C-alpha cells in the first residue's frame, strides 16, 4: 500500500529557500503546499517560483489550511517560540531550526506541548546525518578509542570576521544572535549524541567585532552577541572536553573534532570555509600508530548530493520526521534534544556571567 504524501508549510525563506524548499521537494513523501513571508508580495513570488499552491503573510492563515499537516520553521531564533507555539496549538507537526528558542523555559514549554498533543517534532541537528559523522559514531560505539581521555572541538570560521558586515539580529544577544546559538547549539547536540550527558561546564564568551554598520544609515551600532566562545565541559563519566568556537577568525582551521582515548585516537574535520557540511575527513590511529585516513562505507553515503552540502543531510532529517509521523512518535533529534542543547546554552551564558562553573541538572 502506497504511503500518502505529507503536506508541509515553509516558514522562513532565507535558509528556507536555500535548504528547506529543495530538501522537501526532493523527499518522496513530502509536498510543499504553503509558504509564509511577512510581506505577501514576497510570499507570492516565492510560491510562484517554486510552484507552491498557497502564499500567506499570516502564520495563523497557514496553519488553518487543512492540507497543511506539518510546518517547517527556519526563521531567526527570536521568532521560534511564538511561531512554534502557534504551529503546535493548531495540531501540526513541527520541524524547527536551531537554536531551539531564546531560553530553556521556552524550549521546555514547546516540548511539553508537543507531548500533550501527540505531535511529532524534529530539530535540524544535521551533523547526526553526515556520513563521516555517522562513521565516527559507529567507531566510538565499537570502542575504537577505548575510554576517552580528552575531547577537543575547534570550530573556527570567518563568516563574521569582516567588521563591515551589516548589523542585524545576529549582532544582538537578546534576539538569539551570536556564535553560541549558530554553531554552539550544534556542538552541544553532537557532544550529547556521541559521548553522553554533561556534568558541569565553564565558559567565557567574548565579542571581537564590537560594532557593525546599520544597513540603512551606515551608522555604527553596538554588537553584544558573542563571536568567540571558549567552553570547558566535564562529562558525567569525568571526560574533559575543550570547545573553541569562533565566527570571526580569518583563515580559521574550520571544524574539527578530536577524540583521544586509552586505545586510540579519532580525528574528524573539514577546512571548508564555504560549506560547513562538505569536506569532512576521518582519521584514526590505534596503539600509537601514525594517523591514517579511514574509509567511510558506501552504506552511509548520501544517495544524492547538491552543490549546497546542507541539503543532503537535511533530506535525512526530513526522513526522520516522516518516519516519526508514520510511527506517531518523535525520533531523535527532536525537541527533547533541542531542550538539552538549549539547557547547555543557558548554562554557558550563566557561567560566563558569573565567572564560575555551572552544574548541569541530570534530570534532562
């Protein structure tokens, strides 16, 4: 028996047009039936370009459409809570971009709403769906490194290095801007996925580019959202983890995860500054031998790739969402994982503010 298509609405048309629309159009079980933009003319233009039946400038109108069964949100973080709440209140399944919300209380409320209404949620933590990362997870589970002694993350990119880039929501801490929200949210999710929960953390957040020009007037406006994050984690098994994140590093080394254990070492990384998904390579060593490249099995390969590397793992995220809707339960990464990432983000801000270690509640 053929499985039915799921009618999806797209909310957020920046990242949404680049990644979400092509991803949903590529998935065999999803059909885009509506698109939202706060300006109706732009919503209508996007709908015409992508052959989408409905265009709306009002989210309530989108969720009222009977053919909309599920909604994908990729708006800036400060809009996530209100929009996701509208979607869940309307009884629609939810796919949400990271960071989850602006704070833990908002994320927890959304998660509990989804549970109460038996709605399926998914977070776009796409590193879980990249072949090299999936192979790393398998090798860790097989004991390749043994007991980890040190985990080290460097994610150093240049996206915000140019001080001439205009001031916008990303420059504002209260709107969810900054490197912690953009890439730290991913890091916290994959640390939990690969290594387990965190016992405590200590963080220092800083702003390297302290002013940016207003896009309309050109007047310099203050930036208070972090662009450099230094975070120390202690996992519940005692393993130390050192994380350095920056969006302001010209010729930064890219994104690297290093795992040093009592049996071996695994290093996963990419120096691709243009595409944070393409280009990962996996290196390994056991018993003190030289590091050598490790093969990624064909069974983990993407069946199709795009010039924009973000689309292929997003299609796999969509697939987990669809599977969850079929099964009537949320599959990881869901809002549950979104809550945990948000918890660690909140505690990072707390640690930075007080200059102390923050203990992580083990009830999450």
